[in-house]
C-alpha cells in the first residue's frame, strides 16, 4: 500500500470530525451569541394578553368644538417640615371638547308649526372631555423630589388636567358649542325636513319646594 494512501486513510476520520464540528458550530452559534450578549440590538419580546369586553355603551354626544391648550405648570409640594419644597415643572399640552348630548332630546322637544316651521329644543352644551395630551407634554425639571420623581410628576399632571377643565370653561367653550350647534345643525335639519328650523334651549323642569 503506497505511503500516501495510508496517510489519507489515517486523516479521513480526522477530516470527518472537523467537518462535523464545523457544521454543529454553525447551528448553535446564533443561540450562544444571544445568551452571551446582554446588549443584543434586537431583543426578543413575547407578549401574552387576553382582552375581555366589559361594557357596551350607546353614545349620542355630538362633538362640536375642540379647544387646545399649552401651559407651563410648576407644581410645588411641602413634604417635610425642615426640608425645601419638592417641585416639578411641566410643559403641558391639553385639549377639551364641547358637545351636545342628543340622547336628551325627547319627542316633545320637536314641535311642528304649520307646514313650514319646525322648532327643536336642544339640551344645554356640555364639556364632554378634557385631558392632557401626554404625547405632546414633557417634564421640564424636578427639584428636591427625594427619590419620589414619579409620584410628584403624576400629581403635577393630575393638577394640569384639572386646569385644562377650568381653562376651557373660562374660555367660553360652552357658548362656542351652542354657537356651533346653530351653524351645523340648523342647515342639516332644514335640508332633511324641508322646513325652516328654529333651535331653542331646553328649559329645566321646575323644582318642587322642599318641606321644612
């Protein structure tokens, strides 16, 4: 048997083991790198959820105007007697919506007068929603929070949300809602009925005197 043939015969098992090891390394390399690198740029995320329908509610609110606000809020809180006040400064964006609740319109609120006029008594304008737009808001600074930043910021946003409600009412959102109802509803109702539409306000029922 030639020497070269004997050498190849001896090296063949070794080459087979090297090829098998290389194949197995290629298979397990991605998994090993995922476990070994805590700063992997694409972490694997698994989400499990179970959505349950808890309530169905009929809506009849007609949104007629939206007010948007920008505000810088400094919220200060006294926590400890001998320590400086905790403070958080927020740049807040908020919005409020005025609407009419058309579910409150009753059959007796729609009165036909002759062949050409219909009179509709609308409910009072309401402030439907007011909220802070967190996507457009941010924390500017915190001071002396004593490791309670999250609680202080949460309280500041709650105050800012109440301020959105006050600012909307003070800015006349209810009057603007009533005006928009006249501009939007009256032409639409006239087109639907073929009559001249007169919009009025519902009157509150008289209150019975309380017995003393």
